[in-house]
């Protein structure tokens, strides 16, 4: 169970987290979780380049260690990187000490003060600790659902087309599970919003 569009009440209850970007411009903030992956991340980068788009990639530490050349390619092409833990841990199911240690382990290879909790699940005392350590915790305004095997690729596209607005942080996944829907949705979304005059930016 997940919400495609994050309700205002959740944003207000957890206002210390970043859900969207305040802007008067037609900017969309694409983000990609769970990489880097040699094939899928490369696909994403090639599509972004076609539209002079920049984005934010929340990387898993163990994947960065396995594919350092793809991680460097993300940075070299002007995109932002963020920490997504070392082992893709669910904060609700992990002790505070283990969770924090895992984030810090990932920080050894991911040099960034941006952090996104896997599954969007993090305990308040975990987030408070990370914020005190200087992390900005980035959530989202729109969840594409590309990871959801129960929906069609057309529904995934509809999710992002109908819910995205100025300043939205939109989540996709550069992972094998999501690749079929990502392949369909990302190029069409980029074209659709580009034709409406939107730009795609990395997080400020």
C-alpha cells in the first residue's frame, strides 16, 4: 500500500523532511533510487541527456562499491548523488544503532549530505539524529509506482503525468524490478513535460 501523491497533512506532520521544492518556475525534480546499475542507470542517463535534464540519484552503498564507474558517470554528467543506506534498510524494522551505522558506512563511498530512507520508512529519532549530523532528508511529492508489479506501465505513466506539478520531487527506480515500467514511462514523461515548457533539475 502506498500513496502516489503525498498528502499535505503528512508533509505538515513531518515538516523537517523535504517533500517538494518551493518554486515559481516550471521545474520538476526527478529522482532515482537504488542504483547505480550498469544497464538501467545508463539508460536513465542517456534519456536525461536528450532533454538537457539533471536529476538526483539516491544510491545504495553496496551498489556504488560494485559499480564505481557508473557512480562516477552520474557525477560527471552533472547530476546530484545522495545516500540511500549501505544495504537498503527499512528504518521501521531496524534498530537505531544499526540503521545509523549503515548510513554512515554508505557515507564512506557516497560523499553527500542528501539522504533518502529506503521505502520512505524512517523513525523520527533516526531522522532527527541524521539531521543533527548535517543530512537533508529528501522524501517526495510523487511516487511513480514503477516498482509495483500489480500496475501496468500505462498506469505508471498516468501516475506521474497527472500528479506532477511545479516543484514536485518525483521518484523512479533505476533497479531491475522497475525497469520495464521505467523504460516506458521515463521517455514519455520527459517528452510530455518538455513540450509544456518544463525543465528537469537536480535538487538545489
